[in-house]
C-alpha cells in the first residue's frame, strides 16, 4: 500500500491555481507498483509530482498494450469524473519511484464547481491532453516507426512542455517502447542504436535525449 504523507506544493498545472483548500495527500509508489488496476472502482484522481507513470489496457484475449506514458504535471485517472465510468478502464503503474497527489473524486468535483481558477486550469489541461491524443493517433496512422519512436522519446523528455525539458530520463525497457510505438522490440533496438550512433541520444543506466533528435521528427 502507498504511504500517506503530508501534501507538498503541487506540480503544474495545479501549483499555479489559487485553491489551497483542495483536500489532498501525497502517495509514494515504488518502481512497477500499480497505482490502480483495470476494473478497480474509479474514485480518485492523481497528479504526478515526481516520476513517470505507464497506462496500459488488457483486452479480452489477455493482450496488454501501452496507451500512454505520463510525467510530472499530468493527471492520472481523471476519467473517473465521467458519470459513465464507475470502474477503471485501464491500469496505471509507476515506471520508477514516483510521488502522486491523491484527490478524492468528490473533492475534485467540488473544486471544479467552486474554484474558478482551478477549473479553468484543469479544462485547459484536458484540452491540451485531447490534442495530444489526436496527435498520437495521427502519428500512429501516418508516420514511420522511426518518427514515432523519436516523437515518443521527445515527449518523455517533456520537449514542448513549459519550462526546461528533462533531457535525462529513466531508462525504459525496449518492450515498453515497442508497445507504445506499435512495433517489435527488434525494430526499437535497431532505431535506438541508430539514434545513439548519430548522437541524438545517449544511454548508460539512464537515457539522455538531445534536442537534435527533433531532426528525425521534422525531416520529411
């Protein structure tokens, strides 16, 4: 079970909201620990303060797919705010030691109705998240495996987000990247080696992403 600790200053976007009365606590998770599982009651919203979180889904045949990798400032499990979602539709797992702010569904709903600043920031976040999902779909349908992998690595390094990108991230397994990109592990291995030889990335215990990797995404 995650340990409850006093709430710390909240990561973006909530840190900029003028809603100090929002009831919350911080839960810590070890690497690979599940935050919630597919089919669990959907009664909490989480906000990542540190670490990365993997969202997966399992079909009726038992095949698992990675549908998102989330980082600091991202909400997790916000689907519970929909009246039509009494249970979790996916599984969230910590990819590394992580700290997440935990907000009960009722408290989240109260804040969205009563706290204007918080509500505006949450809506803005969800609109950007929706644009990200649409971009992911376009990426999957029209881009090559090489471009999809480069884009996934840049997003993990938070290029395009506010503030300085995190060029050093925890090393991901090639299996996870293959599931996220929609290809085989051997293809991921081929392109990761190619990126390394070209100086776009460096990995030795951790993965360092260089801005030059943008050349792969921007190149036609």
